[in-house]
């Protein structure tokens, strides 16, 4: 839990990094597209790990929903960057997200059964909270292109639903 | 064989006659919202959900009917019985709608 909170703080700190003043270092649309896409890929990968590992139908169903929705949103993001002719740009936030995801994947890889299920769903709650907060307070306000902003807004609504879904699943496990 | 063709065309004519009287009511599905959320209809009407999202949705009555709404596609339902039907999206249960069907 401490690590997770630290993680969220790191990401937000990175978004604010350099210059000190938050407004001075807003991510560009190219960076926003990369962060949003990366965040989606991470959740898809985690879901695939859960589908392969878990024997709990509720967990598997949840994970399948994550794959379905995040793949759909990422497809829209790719279509949009193609249409706008922008190149998503790798950045420190994306790199940090990926690095943390890899560490989490290894951590979850050591677990099985109910232990895995609980660790996975708890992380899904924390992860969606973290990403939703960044999307809401950092990415949406910084987005310049109207279509990108609109996609982020729809994404946020969708991911808030995912967070609630994960919370329901977690409550069910108890 | 000929009589079967004749029968089929009779059925076709009947279907057209019904369709002419009944209404098709459109419900937009956009950014995870059904609009209008509440629809008044009558038996024989058809609901057409037009999914503008790039996401798969459904219109699902718990323990009842379900219409699949693939991304950027539409789905239809012929209303065959009167009643009030609360429906949700199976995948995004925050999405809620209601159809009231008069006899
Ligand atoms: Cu839906």
C-alpha cells in the first residue's frame, strides 16, 4: 500500500516535474497520447495475466472486460493519432508506468489461487484510481486537441466504471 | 415449391403491413449514455439503438432480453409484450435505460 501510494505520487510528481510550477510543464498532446496508450496496454497485459492465472470466474470476467474496453479505447487512440498525424512521444511518465507495471507483473507472477485474485483486484482498484486521477487532473486539462480531450473524457468515465467494477469484485471475494 | 414461395410472399406482405403501422424508435448510445434514457412505446414498435461509441455495449434486461451493440453498430428489438423494462449495459452497468411498452 505504501509502495502504491508512493507510485501515484511519483507519477504525479513526474507530470509536474521540471520548472516547479505545474502550469509550466504540461504534457504535450504527443506525450498525453503516449501516456494514455501506455496505461491501457499495461491494464491489458495485467488482465491477460489474470485470465491465464485465475480460476475464479468473477476475476476472469472482470479481466476480460478490461481487455475488451482498453483494447477498444487504444484502437480509438491509434485511429486518432493517425488522423491527426501526430506521433505519440515517449516520456518519463510512460516509462515510470511501464517500469512499475513490470515489477507488479513479476510480483503477481509468484502468486496463485485466492492470493493472486486478491492481489490482482486490489491492484486494479489502485491502478485505476491512480490513472483516473492523472487523466482527470493532468491529462484532460493539458490536452490541446478537442478530439483527444473528448477521447480522454470518455475514457475517464469508462475507467471510473472499471474502478467501481473492481471494487465490487473485491468486496465479493471477501 | 410454388406454394411455398406464394406463402413466403404473403408473409412478406404481412410484415410490411405491420411495419407500416409500427414505429421505429431510435435510442442513441454515445459516451456511455442512452439518449433518451426513457422511451414510451407500444407493442409492435421496434427500438433501434445506435451505438456511436467505439466500445461494445448491450441493452440488457436482467433475466430477460439482451441486445448486443457492437462498436459503431446498431441493434434492434421488436417489442412484443407490454410492461416496463429497466435495462442496463452488461459491460458498463452504470448505463441505464427504461422502455415502457403500452399494449
Ligand atoms: Cu456498455
